[in-house]
C-alpha cells in the first residue's frame, strides 16, 4: 500500500475491493472508523477512468479531496456554494483533465449540466456514501438519493459500491433494491467492539456525575449534548475542576471550530464538549471515552457517535447518562421535530418571503441563509423552524446545507498572452499578478482556493488592499473572484409554490414521525433497561441476534457481583430474609423496605423463588419459607 502507507488491509477491505474489481454491485456495512474510503479509492485507482462518489457531507468531500491532493491524486468536489461557472469548469476538468475522483452531492445528479457532462466521462465506479439515506426505513432519508438509481441508465456496466456505517437488516435490503443491484451482495463487518464498554449511568444530577466520571478516567474524550449553550457551560465547569475542556458546535465560526478540533487532536486539552456537529470525518484513534448527557435520536446515531471511542483497539468506554425525566424530554423533542403540517407551511411561506422568491421562481437557485435574521424577523422557535426546514428537505423541496467555510477562489479569465499585455499596460498591478502566479498554480485552468491574508503578508500590503486589487481585477475581467463566506445555503429543488400546491403528504409525514418515535422508544428502552446486556441490545438492533452477553457493561457487571455465594449477594439475601420473615410483601414494597437498588432485590428474589426459599402467592406477594 505504497500510496496510503499501510502494509495490510483491515478486515473485509480486501474482500470488498475484489468484489468491485470483479464488476459486482456491492454493499459494504462497516462501522465508524472501519476504513470505508479505502474500499473505493483503491479499486478506482486500479482501473481506467474516474470514480464518481456521491455523498451529502460537504465537510467530508473537502477532507477527502484535500487528502487525495496531498497524495498527488487528482480529485474534484462539486457542492452547494459553488457558482454555475465554477461547476462548469470543474466538470470540464473531470472530462478532460485526468481526474480520478469526482465527489458530488446527490441533488446535483438531476441537473442538465451534470447529466450532459456525465455522458462524456469514463466512469469506472459509482460509490454511494451514507447509502442508508436512500431508504425511507433509515434514520436519515434524503429524497435526492432516490435519483441515484437513474444514473445506472447512463452507467450501465459500471459497478456500484454502497457504503454505510449503520443500517438495520431491512435498510440493507432496501438499499440494494433501490440501487438496482443485479444480485444481493452484502459485506458486513461485525458491530461488536470488544474493547468498548457500553455503560448507562442513572443520575438526577447529570452535570455533577459528568465531573465525577471524567475525573475518574484518563485520556481524551468527547462529551455530547444537544444544546449549544450547554456546550459552553459544561466546558467551563470541567475547566473549573481542572479537567481541560473546550467546546464545539455549528454556531461557531469555521476557523474557530477548526482551531479547536486541531488542538484537541494534538491533545492540547482533554475533553471536547460538543453537539453532534462534531465528529464526522475525525479519525483520532486514542479517544478513551464518549459520554452522552442527552439521549441521541436513535440507536444508529448513538452507535456511530459512541463508536468514536477506542479506534486504536485499546480499552475505552461509551457512557450514556439517563434519568427518568428523560421520558418527558423525548416527548417534547418529538413535538418539536414534528411541529405539524400547518406550521411547516408557515415556515415555507416565510422562508420564500425572506429570500424574496416570487411564486413560480427559484428552482435550482442557491441562497445564502442568515438563520438568526430569519428567526428574528418571523419570531419562530429555532428548533421548530429548523425541524420544518428538515421536513421540507425530506419532501424534496429544498436542500439545507449547514454553514461551512467556503474559501476565496479565483481563476484568470484571460489567457497568458492577454494577461502579459495587461501587466505591461498596468504597472500598478504587475507585482500583485506576479505574486498570484508565484503563490498558486492552475489559475488558468480551474478555480483555485487562495488566502488573502497570506497574500497580504507576502506582499506587505494590507488585507483590505489585497481585496481591493482582486475586486478591481474582477471588474476589469482579468480574474473571476469569488470572496470567502461562511453561511448556511438553501438550494431550491422546485419552484416556489403557493399554499394550495405545497404538498406535504400526511401519510409520509406520519410514517416518518412513527419511525422517529420507534427509534426514540428503542433508545429509552436501552437506557432504562436493567436486565439486557447493553452490547447485546445494540447488536440485536442491527441484526446480530446470536451474540453472547459481553460481561463488561453495567448490566453484566451488576449480575456478576450478585452471583450466589458472593458477599454482595449475601447482603441482599439477608435484607430480603429480614423483611419477608416478618410479613408478606409485594416486590415493590420489598424494594422500599430494604432501601436497596430495585434490580439487585429483583434478581436475588427471583433466585430465591427458584430455589424454593421464597413463596410467591397468587396476589404476587412474597413470603420467606422457614
């Protein structure tokens, strides 16, 4: 593995690669950190042509393109935030420029420009990342993924590699059906993580318990919470206890997010307190613990986020904090995530007015979206507005791209000879143009990312003077200049509709709500159960039904401590004997009288009933037998 520096493949990688090279459609189910990108990058490089990679994650696109570029492999990404001219140039380069990888977001697939250029490309592999998004049974359905199957009419003999980290058996079946697999072909890595202990900690005071847990553990970790404000508060709390923390959420500027992420990766502080915006594409192997203060949106989300611990194979912990009031929190979350179709219509109407889109216009257009200004102007709750936008996205009306750093890009509009003539006639710009040419390559053939601050430092000019030069060169049609920005982007996939034509199908809405309620119900069952092995619970959710108890989670450890004859067992047995020798009691009354943990009393009582030491009457009262 000369290119990547590995001397061997991880489990399943080689099998998947050979499946693709033999021309077979392939579904690879590999948990987070399993090395999914290698499975399409290696065969794509081994074959003539370009690999088309479909993913909804712009940050992942940028990371992988940067990584491949550092390896001297030509890769391109097309995503929201690029102008039509940029996309045109990028596609041209993919047709004629010897590129090996083209990363594209799924909503681009149906545009006329993309489809026209696709027929000119020699595509060797279609890689579909986050493939669970194609299934309405999945936890992150995206309608634009349904358009992928139409590509197969353009790419008749091109194999498909579908990749996902978390999918139930029914979702795996759905993925293969919807992508038109010629025959079922699933490679599945076990979800079992032998080095990762899953623990649930029941605590009324979650913040106090968090300090206690982090104090008792060594190494770096992630603490997940759903609230941006709480990220900062918890980070301050941990620092007050000298536990070395910072925080991360999507509301921070990208430069600050990048700075904190890099500092954490370099172990400059121990704990990152974050929303679920943190973690995608991060490959820090020595994370020793992941703690969730709030219930995630389902077992899929939890498994993926918890799985960021222990990727180096060393002992690590995934801890979920739980308290009985979480049930009410979940009920409120469901109400916010599904605010009702009338409210979704209100948000759609307000959005179109905010962006000044008339009825019948907007299709295919991108708009910078100041979410805070939108909320202020229309007085929506942030959570309700965001949920409504997500519902509109799932209905196929819009694509909402979270804020990300989109750097300044430039490209020369003129050829070299015309540029030289301009420099001769405009000596004031000569030095600056020479600086551009010295600093960056490829400026005549493609848009190139530049950094105005670097140019200012190298030229001894002010930052504003550099930007003024670029604006002037743009006005004089010497360069195409696209200044940096960092805003969410909304893409309208359909023209603006009036209220009576905005169709939000009640059956689909209710189906998705029911699926969400089911996933949250499973999370509550996972958190509240005191008898089911945590690892066994998660594995069975993902279809591994024959897995043994792990012996490492809090449930298994609790059972081990209560083995008959152990000191802990004898203490509980004696307390039960004292209470039941005096009178008959229901189990709930017995628990109250002993003052011990309900699960311990229940386990020892059941053993004593089985052994004939306790009798259970028809009214379920318990009595000690002398």
